[in-house]
């Protein structure tokens, strides 16, 4: 556990990235891509799920940065079709349904629901801020034990992380200033970039993935799992 000596005053709200922080994104994405590849038969034998995910991710992030805003379902479907074309794979309209339906069913990490319950018991209000559509994330939120008080999506904000717009929309929706929020995330290049650029307090959940922290930004705290957050807050006297 690494954290700054002074994280400031107790926040009113905790905001969370969803996929990769609360929800098992990497594991679920690989599983759904493997299912898509199996449906392609022999044509997909030379392409690994990890390679398809790598190319898909690059297209997805590029499309999310374009204006006007496009729904995540549209972005994901277009990115998947582009990635499959790049890798010489046939694509179909059914591929995106496999992907988006699997996202809704991706489960939380094992420690997440008990940690959320503890944080809510400590008096914090909990909000998810996610680069997705309302209908896709609904299935994930249902798996979090009823402890999420508010969900803010890119669909609502008409903007994707790491832009300032989605976080400004979240803070306006919650009725707070950024100084009254602590953001908790596992994504360096979406959430940590936003924290650096906007200047809100941020805790990085380092789940030992291949994603590296930004070289020019240090989060206010670095923890390995979500259940370390209540422990940190008790050490800070935020009970």
C-alpha cells in the first residue's frame, strides 16, 4: 500500500471506474473473443484471442475520441469489425451481440462486493463512471449487491474518458465539486490521465496487469485490491 501522507478531507462521494476495477474485464473480454473466434472455424486458427483484443483495443480507443459521440455499442461493433478485417478474419453482425452481451455478464472481482458494502457502511456514497452505454452496464451493476448509488455513463455525458467532459458531467450529476470526490480506478491511460489533467484525487488499483502507470503522474494512493480501500480510509480517520 502506497499513499500520500495527506489525502485531504473526507470525500462525500467515491467514484469508480467499472471495467477492470470492479468488473473482471480482461478475463471476460478474452473469453468473449475466444467464443467469436470459435464461430469462425478454421479461418481463425492462426489468430489468437490476445492478438484480436490488442487490435480491437486500438481501434476502440481511437473511435471513442472522435466526434460526434457514438454509442459504445456502435464503437465496439465498428472496432471489432475493423480489427477482424485487419487480421484477415470474416465478420458478421452477430459478433457485436456476442461481445456486448458478454460484457453485461462479466462478474465483479471476488473482493469487490464486500468492499463496496463496507464503504457504504462507512457512510460514503458510491458512483460508477464508465465508458459504456446504460443498457450494457446495467447487468454488471446488478451483480454489485445494490451498493452502487449512481451510475454515470459515456452515453449520458456524450463523451468518453479520458476527456474532462465525462467527469464534469459526473460531478454535476452528483452535485459536488471535484474536491469532494475521490476517484478509484485501475486504468492508467483513461482514468489516471484524466486525474492528471483535471486534478481530482485518485486511487489506483494496481491489479498487476500489463498496463503501466503514466510516467509523469503519481496517484494519491496505489493499492493492489479494492478491499484495501476501506483499510486506507480507516488509517486516514475517514470512518
